[in-house]
C-alpha cells in the first residue's frame, strides 16, 4: 500500500488554526496545466489566494485537491488547486503557517502514480531567536504590470528561499 501524504492534513490543520484564531488563511500556489485559477492574477507562475470563509464559497479541501468558488473583480470563478501544487498556507496577519517544497507539480506527475503518494519535505528556517521564521505577507495581486518596482510602505512580498 502506498504511503499517504501528510500534506493535505497539514493544510487543513493550518486552515482550521487560522480561522479559529481569527486570522485570514492565504494559500500560495504553483500554477500549471492541472491548476484552474484566473490566469490574469498569476505572477511568475504562482498565485496567492485568500481562502477565508468570507472570500470563498463551497471550499472543499480533499486529500488530492482544494476546490472552491471565489469572486475576482465581481465575477465568480471556479478554482481547482491540486494539493501537490500548494507552496504554502499561512495567516495573512502575522505570516505564521507552513511552506512546502514543490519539486513536481500535478501536471508533471506520472499518470500512473496517485498525487497523494508523493510525500512533501518540510524544513524550518531559524530566525535570530532560534524559532522558525514566519512567512512574509503576500504581495497584492492584481492585473497590473510586473516590471514596476515595489513601493515603499506597501505590503511585503512572499519570497521563497531555497
């Protein structure tokens, strides 16, 4: 029997912790052919999504995928995110959450192997106090130009460090 991945269980746990604590859960996703998201909001092959109760409708977090409806510029869209493509889940207010290594996306995975068979590898990055560093807040996503430098005093961007 193939080993079941812990990733979908961890995603649900962090989501529940965020909502119980009054925080807004955000999802960072690597976009590929198996992902259904509004492409006009994808930046550098990734998208940041607010998955709070107020921002989504019909949110379902299964072991193989996360799917829900959300509004973008007033238009309701169906979103489908393979669990394998999730880069991070975190609270927007304080950046606490969990990041995942995405070596192969759902569209790159062999068709014969189930998506949940891949086990994610996690590692904590210590900060100066010896505690794991919190994930930074996401950049504001919108259909504007990528070449514009970030403005001072704006929201920090999510940077993946390897």
